[in-house]
């Protein structure tokens, strides 16, 4: 245990002993093993975060262990081309076709802004063909990122089962995702709602995505951030994944295990590291918008986390769903994302995909 802690923190044996409870709760994710058991019940869809388990206030969750323990990282982290830190940009593609509820909400918001063109787009796409769906906006997202010298990862679903409804056939967008990969962006697997605890389901979904994509996939994030610690990491490693980026909050933003950089998960029962890299998820669009009272408040929280990652030359991982772009009810998410890209460029951030972070790390 001490050797693992010292891999990430410049800390003495005595300090490890004095802070053993905090380290068990963060670096070794004690008690952070729950997954929601009753699909559809909103109050049970929240993952355990140490912010709630241990009564930490949100400001502490947004401070890495280096600050909480008044120590330094165990080494000086470096990034390519003299970049000061990294922002890992990711998109979970939960939807590619708006439901009628999406359409009605979009129309209502557009009507409130007297934006009749936007309202028409959400009512007419079904009659103009599936390929006119406003959620098939991958190229728009890529062009926005390229404007700031950034790239990202798109995580796609291939599961045939979901607790709400069937989402989409990956074959419908085979040419689109191949174009994404050929352009230098990454395609990863978005494991289905029931996938996180089954090696066979993980393998089947990975194989299906690779068959459509025509190349190997390296990265994974599970739908709804469903995860078992440390079992899911073990399954992903056995399935051939090189990195995961599920480990984060869906009810909070910050550093779930106290680190602001990637890490190799540790299995306490086996007293050994797991052969997979974790890129801990720090900010999810939905959680951010629920936490923040206003767009100004959201920016203050996000910019604080960016500054923290920059200060420690770390990696900050973002999740912005594809349907947060050009979707009227989530207009603030789109604006915030571009503001992050602009600020990251100003602070000399390496803004890139999960695969590129894994290959460098």
C-alpha cells in the first residue's frame, strides 16, 4: 500500500500512517463500490461519491490530495510539445435520434426565443430522413474543437439492451464513425447499462464496434457511469481495453479519488495494480448544470478545476454529450464547452482524446 501511495504522492511513511483513513477513502476508493440497483428510480441513479459518503463539502472534492495533505506529486508530470497540462475531451453518444420529448422541449425553448428556424429543424428532420437528425452533429463538434487545436473521443453504444429504451443501431452510422477515426479523433466503446459486470457483454460490444469501425478500440466508459470497484477494471483489462474513463461523479464535479492525473487502479484484495489506465472523469455537463445556479457560477467552478489541473501539470477529463451541442434546452452547455476550449488554449493545455493521453502516459 505504501509503495502505491508513494507512486503518486511525495509523502513519508509516517504521513501515510497519519492519513491512512483519508487515503483508504480516496486512493483506494473504500466504500465507493455501489451501483444503482433499481433502473428508472431517479433517487437510486446516483453513484456514491466521497463528497456524499464522507460529508466533504464540494470545495474539498475539487481539491486534489496534494492540497488536502499539503504535499507534492511524486514526480513532475510532462506533456507533449511543452504543453503545461492536459484536458481530455470526451463525448458519450447516448442518442443519435431525438425522441418526441427532445423535439417538444427543443420546440418550446426555440419558441420562447422566437427562433422559428431552430424549431422547424427539430420538427422536420423525421420527414427529411434519419441522416438529417440534429443529434448527428459529430462533424460540427470536431470543427469546433479543431478551431482551438483540439481533438476528442466519441464513445458509442452497441448494446441491444437499455433500461429506458433501445438507443440506436451502430451500423446506421458506420461511415460517420469511420470518418471520425480517419480524421484523427478517437472512437471508444460506451458500455451498455447492463454491461459493467459481465466480461462476455463487454467483449461482445467491443467486437461489434470494432467490426463496424474496422479497427481496434482502446477506450471505455460505461453508460450512466455504472461501475464496480475494482471488478469492472479487472473485466476491462481482460477484454483488452487499455484505458477506462468511467470513474467519476454523476452528482458532483471534482477529483473522485483525489488525483488530478491518470492512475493505475489498485486491487487491495490482491495487493496489486490492475493492468489498465484510469483517466478519472472530473466534469460532466449534466452534473455541472445541475450544480451551478447560473452560467457564471458554472464557469467559476470549471475554471477553478482547470486552474488546479494546470497548477499540478495534471489531466482534467471532461464529458460533454453530443446532444448538449446545438440543442436549445442545453444552450448553456454548448457555450460553456467553447469557453473551456478557449481558456485551455490560452493556458497552453494539450486538449486531446483519451487514446492520446493513454499513449503518452
